[in-house]
């Protein structure tokens, strides 16, 4: 009585959907920031191509997320209560706002970008307070070594992505421009404070607890990416200062702290490279595709963009060589990770429907 074509998704697809990582929107974050870096460095065709690709990624990931919530609600609930995976849901916030930045910078579509910013603000409020409330009140908790990783810093990336996009769009809100900029300032300051709290725990984990190669997963690059996007948010507020009397009064503070964030991001880069060499060359940890590698691509692109914006905001033209180099580093990292994704999908997804 069967037509020979199964109506349910294949078992491998079912399994992939069930185990889909909450941080999957890092793909959108990485693609968006590389596109923005390309646009800023005079590669508009590449930037536009990546914009259309990223819109497809964004829509596909929301559809997969919706399916996962409907078909595997218990897995989603378990992820929300998991110290290692729950913060990954905040990539939806960062991905939404990075795409909004991409839409505005590459395509000049203010209305679409403002819609994405509004969605990003709502997602930030719901996910941030849901995740941290659940993790706070749960009865059983892991040790610090088991529970924390660089992925926790996506909480900072999410907050700062809201600040960056809002500050860039503020002029379009007319009479409410100062209100928007005040909100973006508060998000920037709150994100900065959150970075200090979380990076203190991560640094303690680094230096006082034993680390294995498996512990140094790709999200540790967000150690750098979180302060890179904080730099970008600060530079964006500096540029927007003429439209806000409060920001104008705070300009020395804004410039000093923005440079502080950039210096911190720069400090992390050699450390992360050295640890990557130790992990993959000295300890021979296998280098294979993992969706979490998009969390390593994003900081590279973000460092290129934030340094470009910082150099212009503080009139430091001698820094402009750095973002050009990092643009190509980020493009290479994005390309290699995309090849890994395509090969992974070709290997794990069936090419034809299975027989029932």
C-alpha cells in the first residue's frame, strides 16, 4: 500500500535535527561579518553574494529550529538547562543583528534592518533572562571545569550586536534618536561588564585547572570575538556622538574604553593561535568539521571590521593594514569551514528518500 517513498524524514535526518546545536546561528554570524568586512574593503560583489547566501542560511536555520521545537521539545528543554549548550541559543540574537547590519551596510535597506533589530532586542530579552534564570535555579549544577567554556561569551556578543545595529540605525528613528542611542549605550556598558565577569571565570579555568585538547574547543575564539564586537559597538557610538548630548559628554570615556576593548582583543590573538598549535599539532587533536567552528570564523571577521571602524573613529590610519590582512584570513577560514560543512552534509544526509 506504500508508494515506496517514506513520508517521515530519514533516521539520519531525524537524528541530526534532534541533536542540532543551539549555537547553529553562528553560521549566520560568521557569514554576515565576513560580508560586511568585504563591503568595507571595496569588494561589493562578494559582499552582496554573501548577503543573499546569508539570508538563505538565516531562513533555513529558523525553519530547522522551529521543526526541532515541534518534534523534539524535550531536547530543546534539555539544552536550555545545559550549562554547556544553553548559551548557544543567544547566537539567534547575534545572528539576527549581524544580518541586520549586513542588510544595512551592504544593501542600504533601513526598514528591513530596523525590523531585524527589533526582533534582535526581543530575542535578547527573552533568551538572556530565560537561560540565566534556568541555570541559576536548577538543582544540580556541574563543576566550573565541566560547565564553562568560551561559548558563554556569546552572551556578550548578543548584547553588543544589539548595540552596534541600533547605533547605526539611530538616525532613522527621528525624534527618538537620543532614546535609541541611550539604549545602545546601556547595552554596550552592560555587555562590557558581563565580559569582565565571564572572562574572569574562563581565565581561572585556563590557568588553574587542567586543560585537555578536547577542552579547547573552537568557541574559545569568542574570548577575542566578544571584545572585538565590544570595540565595534564603542566605535559606532563614538561616530554617533554628534547626535546625542550624553554621548558627546562621554566621548573621552567612550574612546578610552573602546581602545581598551581593542587592546584586549588583540592580546588574545597570539594566545589563541599558540593554543591552537598545541591542540592540533603538538597534541595531534583531529581537525574535522564541527558546527562550532563558525564560532571561530566570526571573531576573525569581527576583528577585521572592528579595527577598520576603530581606525576611522579615532583617526588612526596606520591601523588600516590590520583589517585588510584579517579580511583575507577570515575569508580563508570561512571558505575552509564551508567546505567542511558541505562535505559533512554530503556524508551524513541521504541523497534519496529511504524505503519505509
